[in-house]
C-alpha cells in the first residue's frame, strides 16, 4: 500500500467509527434508521477488507482469503444499500423484492464460501460485482425517482446529487474492471482505483456526521410546545406533557422516571401522540409542535 492509500484508509476508519457512534446515539433517540447504521457499518467493513487485501499485496479479487473477505463485504454492502434506500423513501416496496434481495445475497454468500474450496472460482467475482452494481444503480434510480421520508427531506438535494454521481460512476467502474482490460492497458488506473472507495466513504460519512450533529442539536431544554398546536391535535394533558419531554430530547426511560409511569405506558402514549399528530419520529413531532 502507498502512503496516500494508508492515509485515506485511516481517515476513513476514524470518521466511520465516529459516524456509527453518532448514528447509534440518534437511533437511541428514535431519529435514525437501523438500516442506515447497517449500511455505514457494511461500507466500513468493506473498506477494512479492501485494505487487508491491498496490504497483503493482492490488490484484486483473483483469489485468496482476503479476496473472499472483500466479496463477502461487497454482498453485505449491496444488501444494506438497498435496505437503507427502501427505508428512507416514501414508497411501498413489494415484499417479493425484499425476499429476492435476501435470497440472492444468501446464494452469493454460499457461492463465495464455495469459492474458498475451489468451486465457482471463475465466475464469482463477476457475479458479486454485478450484484453490487445492479443494487447500487437501482437504489440510486429509486432516490432520483421518489421523495424521501420527512425526517431526511432536508438532505434531498444532496442525495439526488450523490445518486447522479453514482449513476455515472458505477458503469464507469464496470467498464474499467471488466471491459477496458480486454482492449487496452489500464495499469495506471488499476493502481489508483483502490483510493476511490475510501474517498467516497469519507464524503458520505462527513455529510452524515454533520447531519446527525445538526439533528441532535435540535433537541434541547429550551424547546417548548405551542399550547395551541397541542390543542389542534387534540392531545390530552398527559400526552402534551410527554410530547414536551420528547422534543426536549428525553429518552423513554427518562420520561418514565420523571413522570413515575411504567415504560409500556410511555410507549403507548408516544404511539398515540404520533398517530394524532400524524408523524413518525421526534424530528417531525418537533416541527409540528414546537413554539
């Protein structure tokens, strides 16, 4: 590995760990998707596997345990990319699509496992790369063609730009990987292509990092519910009290202790509040009720 590669991967690891930590904090506050955390983790695992493969001197997916590890993480990255996109868009995904996605992922994982014992050696790389490419392109087209959920609407412009970049880059990567080597010598490109994944991850992670910090900053003790807003949604005094604590950033456990009510009761009240206000998370509730 060259110095530039090492620096980029170390930066990517560092930012990735911080991003996942903040995503877990946001998830604990019910303002983050589990699928988003899994996507970030899968991308980070992919970078780890890729750097191991580069460090061992292979630098490609022609064989060896490190190459198999890279392909495993490519499958996970493809799966979590699709699941994260499904979760964030205002569109109903047919259950059969999700079942097929899981099924193809499972089959490919078994094929990669078989490759470790000398089977499917020739086609495995192409199959996994094609699956990742199709999944990425499909997810990016879905982003371009649908509206995001309310909690991430502020990221719509950025996500549409990123999706357009991926729509251009994925076919280019396939060309460089499979087609161009057959007709020309691209050794320079092949030597530099390994820096592309960490650069993409750093850009995505930094964007997500600032977004999570911004969302966490929304919840503070100064937030107050507009009384008229609570009345407009027919919230009871107890529901108004709980909603007020929610938009101040309190967890369910904090609310349970503060109001001396059981955790299941808190969850029931929160569910009723969300139904009345017609929101799905704390950020939407904050926007609807904050004075």
